C-alpha cells in the first residue's frame, strides 16, 4: 500500500507541474487569468514599444498532440475543464485578453517556452497544439496564432493571446477585445511567407448603407489546382466601405480585386481580396506593390 500511495502522489505532482507550467498564468492588463495558479498584479509588455505590424502569422502544419498537454480533464482554481474530443469545426465569439512579460520564458502547458514576441495563444479546451484565426470584431484585424498553452481562466474570456498577437490585433492598451476565434485545419500547407494585416483604411461608420452593385470582374488567369491563394485587404460590415477600398485598389492598377460576401452568425460581412494568385511569389510581389501605394498591408490567405 505504501508503494501504491507514493506512486499516486508522484503522478499527481507530475500533473500539477504540467498545469502550473502554463505561461498564461494570471494576469493581463485587463485582469485576464491563465494557467493553474493565480498571482496578483498586472501583466505588461516590453519597456519600449515594438512594431509588430510585419510579424508573420503562425503557419499551420500537422503536429502530434502530446499526452502531457492534453489531459482529458484538469482542475484549475476548483473548476474542472474537459478538453474537446477534436478541434474540427470549432468557432466561437467572445472576449480575448493577452499575457506578456510576467510569463515570458516560463513553460507552457505543452512543455514549450512562452515567448511574448511569438504568435501564440492559450485556450482552455482546444486540443494543443492547434492553429486558430482570431479576428478583432471592432477593427477587422486578423491574425493566425498557434495555441500551445492553457487559459484564460475567467468565464468571460475565451482566449489569451501573446503580447505580439494582441499588438497585431490592436488591443494591447485596452487589455481585452471582442473577437471571433476559428480553428484552422492543416490539411493543406499555407505559403511560407505571410504579411500582417493592418486596420482597413476606411472604418465602418456603423450606419445603414445603400447596397452597391459590384462591377463585373475580368476573368482571372488560371491558377494551379488546389486551394486558391488570395491577398485579403480587410473585412467590412459596410458594403459601401468594401466597395470604396475595391475601387481605390482598381484605380491604382491592382487587378483581380473582389468583394466577397459571407455571413457570420447571420451578420453579413464583405471582405476585399485580390486574387486568385498563381503562387506565393506573385502574392509577395503584389503585396509589396500595395504597400508602396500606401493602401494597406494585406495578409495571405488560402480558400
């Protein structure tokens, strides 16, 4: 009995160490909490502000899920959390927070080292590692991050982002932001080169706009079989703002500009994309041309 008891204690300690290694232990500027053990005080970023606008997104790829990072259930601050059976089809809207210097260099829940300058995140129930697209619903900015940690352990937060990712999304000063989190499957590799997306040049006014018709587009050149490659300039609730951006790009001799309409929870959204493009090299060339025009910084997407 003594040997069995000692073995049980060692196993319990091992599980506790895995959970307490989470880099997203509390708290972010808005009071977000991650990890297994609460600690007082506010988190913060680097002393000198850094520009993350051109930091590439995380690139989704197939990765093995470790048993240490994916226990069936775990308990934090008296609450039990159960992991999803699989990540397929996951999409959720809620509030995001961020964590930074307080946990920089600490061990994450899957045994890696937290880097507040990397495009990573913490989530309570996704199987990790995982890749998600996070959209700031206030300004339309989007990032792709790699989930490798657990948290935030507040009922009103659905994801804890690294300092760099929160900076890209534009809510470091606010501390929290209303976001949409959508799983990205790694069935097909993304291009190796990705460019960050800045806020769209014409923000939505929030008013009601008269629907605008989309001019006929010239037939795009043929592209290789498989997922289509695009440069995404922004997503808008206002069709008028989307058409305004499309017209601005077209007037500056950027061809194959499209306004695509889709729905998120019955909300119509209009995204402005350039493409389809033949290769990541062509995408880089067109993105550089758009940057030089001062219209914005697109992100490479597959569809």
